[in-house]
C-alpha cells in the first residue's frame, strides 16, 4: 500500500499562519510515501512569497510531486509574466515542470497547466501529452497511475469557471495510458468525481480528486482549509479528507471514501 498526501493552493502571502506548524506535524505523523501539491504556492508570485513556500517545503522530508498554478505566474509585471513567467518557481520550488515519480506500486506525473496568456485559466498541450505517453508507457501493468495538475478536468461541486483547456484531447491520451486518478486544485473546493460524467470515452472512467486550499485564508464554497490523504492499493483506492478545525487547531478526518477499479473504470464501493 502507498499513501499520498494531496495539498493544494497554499498561497503564501495569504496563509493562515496558525495552520503551518500543525500541518507540518500532521505530514510527519502521516509519513506519506509521496506528497503531491497541485499548484498556487504563492499569492502574487513575489520573491518573499516564494522564499516562504521554499522554507515550508524544506520541512517536508518525503518525496514530492509539485506543479505550478496560475498564481505562481507574475500578474502585474508584464515583462516577467510573458518572458519569465515561471523563472521564480523554477528557482525556489522545482526546476522540473513535468516531474515523474514511480515505485513498484504507483506512477505519478505532474503537468504544468499554468499559462501567461490565459490569466487565471489553464491549458495542456500536445508536447505534455506526448511526455505522459512516454512516461506511463514504461510503467508495468498493475501499478496505479496518477496525474497532478493545478487546473481540473471537471468542476468540483459548486464551482463556477472553466476546466483545463484542451481537456477533451487530454482525456483521450489519459484513457490510452489508463490513468486512474487526476489530482487538482484551483477552485479551493474539495470534491471527488469521475471523468465519465463529462467525457464519453467507452470503457474509461478515472477519479477526479480536487483539494481545497490547504493553508490560505481565501476560502470558497463554504469550505474550510483541507487536504486529502489517499491510500493506494491496486485495484483499490481510499480517499479521506482532513479538514482544519480552528477550535482544535488540528486537521480532523472526514469519513473515508473507498473506490475500486472495474473493466469500465473506477466506482465507489
């Protein structure tokens, strides 16, 4: 079995400072095999915010898969936005914009969907999809395959906005690769859905798992700060949301949700 800790939308520059130390303790107590962070490390891509995010990451002594979000691209400085959009992200967070992690039980790929031209929305391109084919093409059967993006492939319940651009093309590639789970953030709303709800791909339905904001004060959808603990034991997955409780000053576990894979895709147990 493998345990993944899924965080998202940290937004250093607008974090609830009271959360940070308990969050680090929770991560260390959980001892995940992998920490996946689906973007928006900063609020406005300022250097001081990136340094704070870098210092936070240094406190997590476990393998990580991280991807940038739209807030990690400079907003008002147009020169930086269009010619050096993710230079600070590469310097302080991770130089690899399409990281890949694999072990005997799972394979996890990160994909950068943040774009200077789309402002808050995101896109995925053919080159990124080609790399996913290559990365997952070397993964033996029987391993759970996971993709991490900032922008989701479907809207979480209650969200208003756009899904990641070129999602129809991307889903065809994900189906070819038999990707099992899509992790994302962006809307600060935690939710679990299925690709089959939006995309008609015969014999394919992956889980879409979104995380709320794990540390920011920018709440949406009436939700508090949260993160996901995902236990992978092919062909089963258990997902448990942990929600920040201000009175207890701790992340409280919600009821676990269990899924298993069938010939047509993932279904709830």
